[in-house]
């Protein structure tokens, strides 16, 4: 919750069962009261932070006027998903407020419904309170004079409707309770503490409205209601079924669907699940498909309330009632409201009699907190029925654009822009995919006697899958939502068509639902080539240190289910012949899940060519994967990085490199710190291997002895390495002697990266000695951030003038300053072969630009010059640009730190580009750390 409201308020997570009004709901009696789950604070000194241990009495202490001021929050925001009992708890607090303050004078609690206030016109706050408590009309001035004793419950903030947006209320505040203002303005004044600033406020809202609420409240206490706990849900099923075996079977069916189980925190959902599953069990039907998706559950629930009598057909009134109900649901979804009144019905051309079949079956209910209002039994039912509007035949499909109705078409429904403005649309989109299943659509049409359209399937594919330039999986968020939608459909042909063009996918597995959706969809993704995979902590509990012993039974069952899903997902690696790249990063696996992954990789049908393993636990995963890769002929690229590597990692890699079927060409080992003997074995394996061309040891600890061993390998006539990256390997000047001797005799090495090592000028001198030998074939040298000064530039300049093989050199982030003069002298020589030079962040000033300008005029080979992060000044830049206009320079890329907003610079840029149409001038960002040259070289 950090950042949601101003001053980063403290947050209390509350686990509170609801459905407390006995007999007034179809789900019956309430559960016993649960305790608050946990409390945490972001740690800001001016925030509220309490240890709450019991739901009612201790929670009330935050609201009680007896509570010491330093411990009291005058604004409490009670938020949670629909149907978890926020209003019930708020009314309980109103009752407790008055009972606990009976000894005080005029203790009062007022209930304000945001839905009612949205409908109310201009009035005074006194009139609003008089309607809430008619008996106080005459005594109102005396009551309001003691505002510190008053509690205002502001219920369902998400229902507040302000044409210009809730944020606009802050510009029209009112401090006088007698002044006439639009009702929402009065409410905004109360929340903003302009009106009755010492009163206590309890606001209930759904999470999606917190962003708007932040404009109106300061330093609130946030209390999140999670609804029924798992234990309470289990008890609910036992009470509903009576028979333990059937109850637990039904409970575990709901629990097997993580998304549905989360919805079950609301008693209404538990009631719907129990109702459907009990009916199916009574009729000896298989209840498993019902809990497969939320769509299948809600369709079953809806149709079960209108089960046709044998050999009879539904009457036309039922189809008309369904259309009216779907229209009401869709209108409310697009308007972001779940409470409707007579005005809403009349505007849509209907009245209560049109909805009577659904009122009689508890699908639609009369509002308990708003007289003359209606609401659906649960928000998910409204969203499901809103989706149904799009499949109820062509007539209703066109209704989406009818005048006076705020209902968008399928394209608007699924667009990102609309989704950001209205979070209720995403569930409707998922239900619409669910109803794209022809079997389900037919069931809906048969039950209610109305035609259904199958055209929506193609429209869904066009809008959701084939949009965004054929890149629907361009982000992790897009991927998660699309896979969710496709799984909801349970239509394999639809999924196969949707996934046909997908070649890359990035998965972030955070719960069982993510795994289920991915496993279901990716097995139909025949053209998948690349996959990025991240597994969140807590997905596998097998070796979780925080796993409590008393929870081992549940954890074992969790892992058993999850491992079966993991097997389905990993089977893609061996069943999809096009999949050639896999990146598993930032992942918390278990021993069993690693074993399953390895089993799939070792199969002959697995054609992985590139494998990246970064920051994966447990540490043994690296060892197991290395064993699995021994003899893997298709594998050409391997990255093992991060985490605590196994002590035998290098030893295991030796076995891989020595294997006759090894075809590895690129190997990156990040953060290695093995023993000298292990490095010796690894070096000898490199001498045997003839496939490896690139070795990247970035950020590995390489003591002098290990560096010597590596250099001995480079000197070996059977060493086939062409690229060696030793960035940030704690190398010093002494190592350069060994490297230099290796460069003298090695004729295959063409790329060497020594960035971020303290080599100094002495180290550069030693390297230049080796590079000057005619047998040295090195072309690319990266020496960025190596503490090279003016003196080191003299050695490099001499080397470049000796017909060196070097064509690309990066000296970025070295304090060479005027040492650039020596480099310029070399670049002007005809025997200098340098094509790319990186001088990013080298303390070069305008005084150096004359020498650089002479290079630009005379050079015949230089194609890339990076001068980013150097303060050249306008005079220096002018000198460079004038030089570029004098000669048809071969330069293709020039990177500078310039102010593009300057009119003079803009004119110079235009002139230069007119004279050199093939030249690209890149204006560098001061925060950039690497030059284009360095990026190219690495």
C-alpha cells in the first residue's frame, strides 16, 4: 500500500468473515469472528502503527474518542474486494461507538451512502444529516458543536460519482455545514477536513478506488479486509453440506482453482459454489468441470436457478428478463457502479417487473443500505452478465452502441486505455472469452430460450491477440492477462489459433493460476522460440525455510499439485521442436522442480540452443543443470550467473566441455570464486574443447594464480577462444604481463574486455607490448574504467601507429583529459586501422576539440566516435561540426553531450546533416554509463 495515499499511511491486513446478518442472505448464518491476520508499517515516523489482535474491540479503539490522541487516527479507510463485509463491519463499529460512549454527551454515529449522495442535488450538510437521523434535526447545532464525539461512516466510496472527477472536489471545498453545495462537494469537504475537522471518519471502499481517495484524505489508517479465511471457508462448506466427505471434496475442488478460491473470501461466492456442487453431487454428475474456471461456475449457478422443467421450453419472458439484466449489468460495469436505483432502470427502459425472475432467485437483490436500490449477489455475477450481453445475438450486440447507453463494443472493452480507466472491464473480458466456448454459449441460450452469437470469437482474436502490431505478448502483464483469457475459454481451437503467431513469451509465475494458464496455453504454441521464466518465492514449499512444521501436510499437498502443473509446463521444452531459448531468472525453485526441469532438458526431443540461469535457488540447481547438459549436442550458449554456486560447478562444467558431443560456443559464468585447483581443471578442459569461442567471466574473482592458468590456456595451440570477457574480475597491473604474453602467441583471440579493472598506465604499457607483435590478431579491446591517464594514452598512441590489428577501442570513463591529443596524432596516421573509438566520460573539454576536429578532417577509417558525458561546450561542438562540413568524412556515428533545445545547436546539426547525410549524431544522456562503442564491443 505504499504510495497509495499521501504520507504513506500504515496498513493493517484484516481477515474478517462476513455475511453477519442472519437470515437476510441466501448464504445463511455468519462465521465466527476471526482475528486480524497481521500488521505492518512502512516505517515512516509520522505514520500510525498499532498492533491489532482482535477484530471488533481492538479495531474500535482506533475510532474511540477515549483513545489517546497520539495513538488515534481520525480517518480510517476500510478497503477490500466486493462482498467481504466492509459495510457490515462499519455498521458494527457505529453500534459499538454509541454503546461505548453512552456516558458521554451526544455520542453519535452517522451513516452516509455514497450512492445516495451521488444522486442527491444541491443541499446543506445539515440536510444530509437530518435525513440520516431525523430525530436530531432540532438538536443538530449542539451535536455538531461536539464534532470530536462524532463518527461518520462513509460507505462505498467507489460509488461516488463526480462528473469532473473526484480530484476536482478539492477545488470547491465548504467549511460551513449550513451552506448549500452539491452533495459530493460536501462529502469531499468532510474527507478533506474542511468540514467538522475533529470528527472521526470511517471510509469503506474497494481497492480500485484508493487512487481517487488519495486526493481527499491525509494520514489515514488503511485497514484491508481479506474476507473469509481458509479455515472459515472450510467450515462454511462443512456447515452447508453437513456430510464431511462431500463437503471436503467440494472444498478441495474450489481450492484447486486459485482464482476461484480467492473469490471465495466472499461468502456469496462460497454459497454459489456450494449450491452448484451440491446439486451436481445430488444428481451424480461430475462436479470438477464446474470449478475449472470462474465462467463455468457462474454459468452453472445462473442456469441452475432456472433449470427447465422436463419436456418444457423457457418462455419468452425469461429471455427478455435476461436481456434486461445483462443490459443493466453492462451499463453498471461501464459506469463503474454496482448499485442501481429506479432512475437507472427507467433510463434503460425497464422496471422492477422486468427483473422479477432474478430478484426471486437471489441473483439480483434489493439493497439493504440504500432504499429503492438493487445490487447483484456478487460483483462477479454482474461482470459475468455484462459479458453475456455481447453473446446474446446480433440485436443485443448492437445495443452496445445505442444512444444513451454507456456500453462500449468488444474493441473498447479489451483496449488497454479503457482498462486503465476502468478496472472492472478486465474481468468482463475474461468472462467474454469464457463465453466464446460454443458449448457454454449454447447452454446459456438453451436455458433462457434466446439466440446466442458465435461471431464474438473472431472479434476477440482480432482485438486481444492480433492487435498491437502482432506483438500481444510484448510485456509480462499482457502475457499474464492474455493467457488468463485464453484459459478461461477452455476452447482448444481458439487457443491454438490465438497462439499460432506467438514466438516469444515472458512468464512471471506468482501463484497456481499463473502456472495453470501457462501450461494450458503453451502446449498449443507450436511456433514458440524463446521463453523467459521467473518463479516467485513460495510457489514451491518443499525446501522453504519459513515452512512451519504444522503446515507440512498442507504444504506437501500444495507441492504435489503444483509439481504436476510444473511437469505440464516443462513438457513444452521437450515437445516444442522450435523452442531454442530459455531464460530462468530470479526464480525460487525446489529440488523436485529442478529435477523435473532437468529431465525435460535432457530429452532428445528438447532442442534448446541457448540456456540462461540467473539468480536461481536452491544453489544445487546449478549443479543439477550442469549434469543435465553433459553431452547436450544442441546447446550452443550457456549462462550461469548469480546465486551461491555449487563448489563443484567448474568441475561439472569441465565434464561438459570435455564431452565429445559438446557444441558449446558461448559460456558465461558470473561471480565465480572457485579454488585454484578447480580453475586449473577448468583451464585444461578449455584446451581440450574445440567448440567454445566466447568465455565471459564478468564479476568473477580471479586471483593472480587463476589468471596465470587462464593465460596459459590462451597460449596453448589448441585453445580456440576468440572472445574473452574479464570485466570487473579484480585484475591489476601484474596480470597484464601474463595477458600480454598470451596475446603475443595467440592468433585466434579477436576480442578482449578488461573493463572495470584497476590496470593503470603500467598495465596498459604491458598490454601494448603484446599487442604490438605481428602475430597478435586482437581487433576489439575494451579498457573502460581502468584508471588510464594521459600517460597511458601515449602507449596506446604508439601502438596504433605501428599498423596494429586493433579496429575497435573503448577507453570510456578513464581520466585521460588532454591525453586525447596523443590519440588524435595516431588517428591521423594512414596506417592506423581504428574504426571505432569510445571516449565517453573521459574529462575531455573544449580545448581538446581542435585536435579531434583535425582527426575528423583527415581520417580515412574512423566510423564511430563516442564523446558522450564530456563537457565540450558550444565552442567545442562548433569546432567539431565545422570540421565535419569540410570533408566527406567516413564517420557514421558521432555521440555528443549537447543541448538540443539550443537554437544555434539545432542550426549546426541541420548544416552537418545536410553535408553528411549518412552521419548519425546521437545526443547522449548524462546518466548513460556505456558508449555505443563499448556496447558494440561487449
